[in-house]
C-alpha cells in the first residue's frame, strides 16, 4: 500500500525486453534505498513494482505484460522522469489517501493553465472510470494523491500547488500526455457491495460489454 505522497523523482536509465515482458532500471539520487531489499515494492508512476535488484544508485523491476497493457510504463523511454514512492509502513503518516498501486486505466491531459500561484490541469479519464470520480473526492495520477476540484462528464480538474509541481513530474505534463489513474479504493468496493447477491453474476454482456439490465432490475437498482 501507498499514500500517494511522492518521495522522489527518478529517471529511466535502461529498459530490457524479455519474452514479451519488460525490465526497467530506475535511478534516483534522492530516494533513500537503505531500507529497501529485493522483493520490496516501489510505486513507479503509480504502478506497484517489485524490486528485483539494487545496483546502488536505484533499482531494477520487472513489468509484466498485464501491466504493460494497462499502464503507461511500456511507453517509457530512456531518460523519462518518474514519480517514486516506497511502500507504506504501519508507522507512517497517511498524508494522502489509501493507494494500492493497481492502476485502473490511462487518462490524458487535455488542458493546463495558471491559477494564481498554482497550475490548473484538466484531464480526461476513460469513460468506464468516470463514475468513480467525484467532486472533492480523491484520485491518484501517476502515483500522486490529489483532490478533484471539478468534474464534467469523464473530464476532471486538479489544482496543483507549487510544492507538488516541483516535487512530482506534473511540471512535464502538456496536452495529450498519458497518465496512470487509480480511482478511490472505497468507490470500487462500494460498487461491488451494492450489487449484493448478484455479484456472482456478470452484469456485462461478454460480447458487447453492455450492462445486463435484468440483473440490475432484480436487485432493485433499476425499475422498468
């Protein structure tokens, strides 16, 4: 688990393809790795990765095909900057919100402008994630815990203060930049819970992806 409070910015110094997977080498001069060992987790742009080797100035991590398909990690090039956070310890302060490091989808930056001393960013989430994004709710963008300031359909706005702009890779964002999104953990479980006994049934048509209205009606979520 993580908090979404970025501890350091790292850089990709090597990528190695291996039978459809990818191995990344991340270097960081400011992330304290003295308490990290192989098998530990480090969130890299919001993706929970397992450390497989510690060369001294950073770490190596394997990225599975599943992760490559669902996140932006597969598009990282040598020299790219990444947000880093070590796994949460029981004694740590929960300064952001509960973050799992399991990315729900890839969003895109659609706009950016100054707002006093801050920067206002507008992002678009995949349509299937829009229902989880609420005004004044929490969202994790490339591993950064943030508060949603405005919602408009599948688009939402974030206010990034100078400190966050300096300590994360938000300063690199421009329109069309792809970002990893993780919605609030509570929202995901709440949706599952309200389905009740129908949770064992698929509410989506496996061919079209359309919602099965009969299951929703059976459980009182829809009146026809």
